[in-house]
C-alpha cells in the first residue's frame, strides 16, 4: 500500500490534528516590539525586512525611505554597522550575539541580536534599549545559591525563587519532562492569590515535538503580549535562499496561533520560557507567566540563560551522583560474588544470601533468578509458577535464540505496568506490577528479574488530559482545551517507574552475572561431556566473544561473537598459541597466554584486536584456568567484552578537560583588561560548577552515556561564556545613549 505524502502545515495554517508538524520556525512575522533585517554579505545590504523596520530605524515619517530594503547598513545613521562588522567572524550559527549600539538622528540606544540563519545571510533583530541594568550582583548571588544546593528538589525550589526575583513575572515554574514526554511542575513561585500549579502534570501534547526541538536550539523565548498583532516580513521568501526565512533562533519570532490560543485559554498574557538541557536532551523548562503584557530587557534574558546553564550543569551532577551510587552498590555485589565463587564455587549464594545487596541498588522489593530450569527468589515475589509465566512472557518479548549477536550487551525488558502489557498478570499486581529483567544467556528462560508492587496513586493534571481539545458551536471552532482546572486521575496496575539509575545498576549486575554464567557454562562443557552439545550451543550464541581450550591449549570452541571479531583472519585458530598475531601487542598477549597455560595465572586486562578495516578494537579479557580439583586443570576459558565505550569515555574526559582549559584561558584573556574581579569570580564559579559535574559524571562506572554527558557540560560552559561575552565584553562605554 502506497501512503500519500502529506506536507507539513505552514505557519498559522495548522489545526489540532496536525499541529505537531506545524512549521513554526517559518513564521514569516515577528512580535511588534522590535524589528528585523536580513543582510547579504559582504556589503551588508538589506534584502529582507519587517514591515515596521523603517519606522523603527527612524527612516519615516521623513518619507525618503519607505522601506530599508536595498540600503547598506553603513547608510544608516548610528553605530549599527560599525558594531556588527567586527563580530561577523564569531560563531553565529548556533547562538545569537547581542550588541548594544545606536541608531537614528539624534542617536538612540538599541539592542541588536545577530546570527546566521540557515539559508545564508546575517539576520539582525532590533529592540529598544532601556537603561543599562547591572545584573552582575544578582548573577553572582544566584550562582552561589545554585552551587550550594544539596539536592535536586532544593535546586529547583531555589531556581524558581531566583528567576521570579530576577524577572518579576507573576508565576515561575520549573517544569520537568518524564520519559513519556508529559510535564510535571516540579517547583513553583507565584504571587499571592494565584491558583497553585505545583505538582500538576500536563500531557505531552501541550508542547508539540517541533516546539521542543526549537527549545533545544533557542534557549530563551519571550512572548510580550499574547494579543500582539504580527508584523509581516517582506518579501515572503529570502532573496538569498529563495525559501521562507528560517527563524529558529529569532527572539522576535511570532508564536503559533494555536500556542497563543492555549495561553489565552489559561488566562496568561505574557511568558518567558528558558530551556534546561541536560546530557544533550531537553530535561525541562523554566516557565514564567504574567497576567498582563510584560517585557523583559535583553540583559535580564541573558542573565536567565546564564543561570539556566548553571542549573542544568548542577542537575547533571545530581543525576550522575545517583547513578554512581547505584553502580557502586552493584560493584560491591560483584566483589562478594567473585569471593563466593572462588571460596565455595556457588555464585548464587552471593546473590541471594544477602537480599538487600541485590534489591537496594535497583530499588526493587523482590528478585528472582531463572537459571537451568530452577527458580531462586528473594524478597516479596509472586509464586514459582507465576515467575515461570513471567519468564515465558519475557521469552516472547526477547530476540529469537540463535540470532546473530548485534552488540556485546544484555537484552533488557522494562515495564512499570506488567498487567497493562499482559492482562493475565493482573492477579499478581500486589507483588509484580513493575518488572525489570536482564537476559543472562541467548538461550530462552534464563533471566535475572526484579519486581515492584502496584503503587496506587493519584496524579493531578492541569486539566483533563483525555480532552486536549474543545469543539465549539461549529466544527471550525476548534481550540486547545479551555479548562485547566485540576483533574485527578487514579493510577492503577502500575509500579513506581524504573529510573535511569535503577536501569544502570540492573544492567551492571546483569552483565556481572552473565559473565559468571558464561564461565559456568564453559566449566560444565569441560566437565559434563553428556551435555556437551547443549552447552556448546549456549556458549556459541553468546554475544560476548568466548574461547574454550583444553589443558594442552588446543581450542575446543570459538563462538560466533569472536569469529565476527576476527573475520578475514588468514590463518586457522587451532591453539591458544595461534591467537597473539590477531592482537596489536602480539608479544604481550603471547606472554600472558603462556603464563596462563604454564603457571595457571588468571589474566584480567585490556587488549586490542585488529579489524579488517585496519582499526583496533579495544577489549577487556578475562582468562582463567578451569580447575577440577586444586591440582588438576581441565582447560582454559577466555571471555572478552567490548571496551569501545570505555575508551570513548576516556577520550571524552581528555577532550572535556582540554576544552575547559582553553575556554578558561580565552575568556580570561578577553576580560583581563577590564580588571573586573566580580566577572572573574563569576567565571571561576562557572568552571568550578562544570568541573564538579564532570567529576560526578566520570565517576559513573557505566560509561555508555559519559561522552554525551561531558559534551553537554562542555557545551553549557561554551554557551555560558558566550553569554558573559554578551553581557560584559561587547558593551563599550558610551553606547548608553
């Protein structure tokens, strides 16, 4: 069946059925408190302008220039052109630069924000400039409060207080997104008499995905008056690109009529929204509401952006600390498990003899191990037959046995509503409404499972989420919902959601147990010849590279995961002595294998295997002699795991440190001439905040997200230093006219 392509609706032409795709970045109009110019290079000739540009620039009522299109910036009286030209080499594609300058005769002060839009040219937004506002003191005090916060909750509470005092809005909320995209008012400050929104939830449909993507790019968004009359741009298409002007980074861009209607339905007249980006993702928003038209000066908006970056960096530190604590508990369990295995040969005892060590890292109330058709449990869990039924359901959700391995990782199945996904489990909701399971083998029915009970709770929504639209007297009278009265929903058949820290701890414990299972399989393959074929198959389909050799070093089995690593090797692998040439440091590998075979010395270390592409893949190797008795060796088992993520994390650490040092040096040099100790103090606090977050992030033992988290902190520092440049470097004395 051929699906018909449906183009995205143009700005202002969307309805509630397709507003998710409305091209809100192609607004073609601006709010009326400012003006917009698009200039071609290198002459900075004006090729597109808002219809109010002549009046804003003081070219009318003289009548000589009904439109500035065709003029060069140098022809305009004032310092606009002379202030902009030196900045054109700055990186203007991702973050606008603010300049204070003058325009007209007699000269009057204006704020100019410049950036390079997609499609080419230099885009200039102009706003009236009031008196210079000293934001250094408030920023310094706020930054110390942010750095002194000891928990996520206290940080968000202080953030709401700081932003309300700084901006003067009637209501300020810290708004956090959950995994499903719904919003949660996490903290709030409001004027007396206003209805509280604290703890209210709002459905994901309230903020379309295209709007969220713009919040990720343009971090501060102000709407002065929802009743504004849009000022159109002329011409409609950019003469530079031949397409509608991309206004993604424009502060003046008109808001979507649907969004305006939404705010009007809430009774809100003006807003300021500041993005909180954590780990490269939109974590939440600082949403400010006012119930009368309200303008916030660019200096205050720049201070808001500066502080939001500091808040986001602190959030990253808190979340990474929680992950690190969960992973540390998992590592302690790994150590006990290794000790039990070497002392008693029974790795299950370490898992289940001390239940808190298995349950607490994942914050579960019960756990079960399905292994070799046996069920071992601890804590509050369903009956054995129910556990087996959960295992069968997990098998139905997992990749089919025997499939080619895709990555060196455990398959995980996570749900906070088991009965919601499989109705037959409703009877066990009191013990297992939430399930987090790690597959320990490619063979079916082998799982480590954590469970949580049903948590009946009441969620307060800001309006009925099941009625996001209202239809009036005619079908054309369609608008976002008009009622925002609190609507209470009782949530059943759901557990407390599994957090990122829970999942990280479960993944780590699962990987550890999976390694032990592989070793156990290898031992049994050598001991139990009657089970050789079955165990061989289980080891063979493991996603981790495994080699099993006999006491003479002759290779009995190389699984598919290892074969995939050495595809293209031009010599047969019959003995452990054939392995060294496959690795980058062949001599060192040969020495360690010789020590393994001759002196029965276990080997833990990092190696690098050569790939067909010429690249070296880093691996962590675990090689052990398999003992039948204290003095009798049956053979050897070598298990490897991919170290690419760890190596990428190490590179990210170095890149982060080098980048922070360079940014510190660059900005310190720029402000050294001012001898401004307050600015130096702010700069020091910014880098201390970043370093603290980096320490928490790099302490995480699961490195999978470390590079992107570090890059997010580094980007936050870059954006913050750019705001500092906007506030303190590009405003020379004499431009306050």
